[in-house]
C-alpha cells in the first residue's frame, strides 16, 4: 500500500499541532508496513527528498516564490499549485499511489486536483474548522468565508473525513451535512517513548529560572489567539494570587493577541506574576510541563486537545475547559480537572484545587499516564488509520465509492 500524504507543515517547519500530528503518524504508519510519501512546503533554500526510515520519504516543495505578505488563503492556493506540479512529477517517479491523504483545508487545493487527475480516493483529516474557530457565529469577513468554502468543497470531494474527537465528528456532520458513513473518528496520540527522563535536581534548577522552589509555577502554551482563552486564565490570576501571592503564570507561544494580553496584565497590575515567554522549543516546553505545578488550557474552542496529553505525559496535573475534545481526553477528578469555559472564576477554582490538593493531583497524574498507554499510543492510531486506508482503497476499487 502506497500513500501520498499532503501537509502544510512538517519538521523542522512546525508551528502547531498539525505538523506534530503528521510527524508522528507518518513514521507509525511506515512501521506498520505502509509506504508513506509526505509532501510539505519549505521556504528557501529548498531541501532534497529525505528518507526518514524504511517506507517513509519526505518531499519538500520550494515555497520561496510564494508571497509571504499575502493572506493565508492566497498563500495556500499558491502553494497548492506548486504542490500539485511536484506531486504529479512524484506520481510518475514513484509509480503511482493507492490513496491521497490531506491534512486540513490548507492542502485541499492540491489534494482535490490530484484526486481528479489520477482517479484515486481522497481522505482528509480535519484538525479544526473555520466555523468552529468562530464558535459557530456568523463568519466575520470574506477571508473566513473563502476558507469555509474550501472546507466544504473538501468534504464533498473526500470519500472519508477523519475527525480527531467525537466532538469534531458532530461538528462535521452539522456543518457539512455528512453522513456517519463518510466520517471516522481517529484520535491524536502521544509518543511516550520520546518523553525524556527528568531528574529532580535538573527540574529544580530549571524551575528556579522562573520562581523560587516553594513558589507555584502555572504553565500554559499555545498560539496567542482568541480561541485559546489566555485572557480567561489571566483574568483568573487575581483570585489565585489572593491565596498564593508568589505564584507565577508563564505563557509560552506567539500570536497576534500578545499586546492585547499584556494590556490585560497591566490593567490588573500583575506584571510581576505573569511572564510571556514567546516561542519556546519542544524541549523547553517539555521541561516546563515537568517542572510546573499545573498546566492550564482555558480554550474556548479545541477540536482535540493534544496539548493536554503532552502535559499528562510529563506528569503535570492539568486544568482544562469543558470544550470540544478536552472533555473527551480529560475525565474530571480522575485524570485532571475540568472547569467552565470562558469563566475566570471557574478557572481560578480549578487551579486552586490542584495547588491545594497535591495528593489528589498526583492520583490524577497516575491515572492519566495509564490512559495514555491504553488509548493514545501512535501504534494503535496507525493501525486504525491503516485499516481505514485498506477499507477505502478496497471500496474504491470495487466501485462502491465514487468520490
């Protein structure tokens, strides 16, 4: 079985969860005997094809000519054209593919063109939707409406849409009028084998960069955009500081709302207790998960919530809002603490529950680790994905699937 997988990002060019998902799924599929060819854009200088391991090759599309100042739709369309040309050449070189698998609307342009040109089944993993990002409110501008139109067209062209949570399955049924037969739920995963061991003295030394040993460290990470709810967490800090005056909140990530969030911090007069770290490496993120007293994810929209699993994998107690996939990944008072979304008082309560009840929090961490091993290993996810490939390829060959 030979699969062409199209992605907007792949290491080392990763800015979010989508790239990390593909970087874990592709090698896991290769380990299951699937020949996988990943194609992703890369700015100048172009990179040669990379053989990552047996059955897995990475093909880079030179995106230097793309207008970096253009809006995301225009850039995706331009890269789609470049990717289509490169994929058609690869198609001849590799002797064809059995199936095309695209990740999100950003590479839908190329995926749909290749499906039409080569008459092969197209599968799409949807990591989030434009309507979902706007919490099902009217889309605010032409750019959002154009993105939404591409997502709808992808849903019509794909023989199957993969969602990463039951919440997302429901969202896709409602937004795109899909039947259950056109959808499959395969979750995100976590690679525990890659989790480094953190020795206590290393963690203490690392934590001391931000707070004194006895002071609580509260950590959150993500793009600084509205749907991640960082403004809610900042709004919770006065109540947290009333009980733990020396607690510190560290927020890692880049995004357009940084100035807005810093203004909230200034208005609340808590500049000494909130630190914006900007972009951090995966290694720094993992060390912060391991060193922090809790990790808080106050999202307003979250299709899956891989970041909660990453925190759990580093034995960090989690506080998450009751939205989307978080409510499936975290079981309240069993593997973590769930709070009301868009509610700073509830978020403060959740953080204080963790800080005030360390024994219960330790039990949640242990339960979470067992859950990850049982439900979210990439080997298990790759086997589910391979079975879906086999089913769709077989149905396509027999004429049972026409799109």
